[in-house]
C-alpha cells in the first residue's frame, strides 16, 4: 500500500463518530487521512443551467461521423521538442490515470474469495501504489438504494462496501461525471458522494449542487499543487445536470463554466488536469468536437486533458505542448477481457530553478490486458504502441529501449 505519510487530506468529509473511526482505520491502511475537499499529499522525505441535450447516442452539430480517421492534410498544433526525462527525485511527481471501471457480480465474487489479486497483477498494483496520485472514472453509483432509470438499456450499481477495492487499488481521485452516475436516481448518487468522502477518496465532476460539481480537487505532491476537474459530454437527460440547489454533475455541452473554473485556479495551482467523459462508443477516433473542446480547455489553462467513455482506446496529440489523451478505454469494466493502458504523467522541475521553474511533463503509456479477469501488463507491447501511434495526431509512441511507451512528436 502507499506509504503512511504520503497522503493527508484537508477539507470536507465529516461523518458520525463510528463512521469516522472506521474511516480512519481504512485511511491508515491506505496511507491517507481525510478531513476535507482540498488534499495535501506530502512526500515522505520532505454548470451551466440544465439544457436540452441530444438524445443518447446521437451526434450533435460539429460531431464527426463514426469511423472516420484523422485528416492527413490537417495543420497539426505545436508540440514539445521531446519527452521530459522521467525521474524519481524529490522534484518529480507521478500522476497515474486509468479509464472506465465497473464492478459486476462475476468479478466481485472472485474478489471476495481471492482478494485484490483477482483484479490486478502484482506489477500493476505496484504501479498504482508508486503513483503519487492515481485517478480513474467511476462508471456507477455506490449505493443499494434507488430505482433503475426506466429508459436506459444498461444501469449499474455497486454496494458501497466495495469502495474498499478503490482503497486497495490506491485510488486517490475518482471522476463521477459520466452517463451512469445517476442510473439509480438522486438518492443513490448522494450515497456515492458520501461513500467516497468517508473512504478518503477525492471526487470531481459531481456534487450536491452546481458549485460543488464544478469545483476541482486540489492535491499537493512533491511541492506541486495539482487541480483535478471532471466533466461529462455524455448524459442521457438534461436533469442529470447539477443545478444551483440540486445534485448532479458538471457537463461540458457548454464548457463556459468549466473554462471559468480552470482560469480561477491558475494562480493557485502548478498543474491542472481535466478528465472528460466524451465521444462515441466503439469509435477509435475522437469526434471533431472532442478535438476542439480539448484545445479550448488547454487555452483556458489546462495542462493535460484525459478522456474516457468510448469503451475502446483512442489516440493522442499535443496542443501547445500539452497532452490530450482522447480515450483510455475500459480498465476494469464488468467481466470483459480487453486491451487497455494506464497512462503515467511524470511532472518534473529543475531542482536548481526552485518552485517557480517550469514544469516538464513526460507521458508514458503502460499497455495492459485482462486475462482470466486479472489486469496484467503486456509482455511485448511494441505492436500495441504502433497501433496507438496509428490513432494519434502528430504523436508517436516510442517502441524500443528506455523510451518505450513515451509519447514523442512525430517528424514533421
């Protein structure tokens, strides 16, 4: 597990004494102590108003039709000169991201009998534990209450007791902005908020009102303050939007509020990550609106944009030197066997330059495959790196040597 002293949360979750005592026990095992919404992870050594939305599964104005590929004649945005060196020194921070996660009964029954090793291999678990901050998309509500939405083909719900799986996976932040967070209504959604808060896991993209849904989780690691936002561009009905006094999520059909929130934390944070739920299911390439929205968020001040929802992986690009990863695909989703990847962002500063020096970002892809229900790293990922390169825009995934898995600008 993550080392005690790595995590200290200051802020929002306060439970009754018994719940708090239980939480503190879990937190000590996980390496975190939560007292609120702003979170400090210390190193060991040192909304818009509800709107009319397109019907689920339809394309809005500007959306690219499924199956089209990148335009070869398109002007590529600027990209960095090369990957920043990955280091483990005191001035570097490791951010780790996974895609969609959903627990259904088959994998849960294996977990109850065999433990966390039925979900992930030792090597994958070690990568999660080594990360300073690990974030994923929670594609379900933690609750046993509510009624399934009547007009949805798939509705998901997981007993809150299984939040222990998140803790064993060393999850630090979960985005709950997606098209399943309110599958069982408002009560189940509120249970999700309480469950994550009591477990010491920061949450973004949803809340008891619009202000809370739009607020970032601000975490500190390695002397850097890092803001995490979550938002969805895919919800089934407008009522899932958080209102001024009503619970729900932050959506990005109109990204004005999200952009305002990004700008508002620029002076207070060293690095800003936006995790978006967007795109078309089973489409290996982003829609036109995704590329435009990702760039607009970077123009507003985001340093990295991470995506999920299509259930398949999509490619990457750099815009003004900052990474956009369009879809991380499914991670531990139901009982499906699928190829996917973890994404590691290593943030580093020149130690001599101090806290005011620019942050360099390296992006490394860690390909995984689910075998017999367990997520493992691929033994020989070179062909997978090449496949990801074929999906990307002006970016190659290095295939050999120490740089294998790093995103590098393609030759112009």
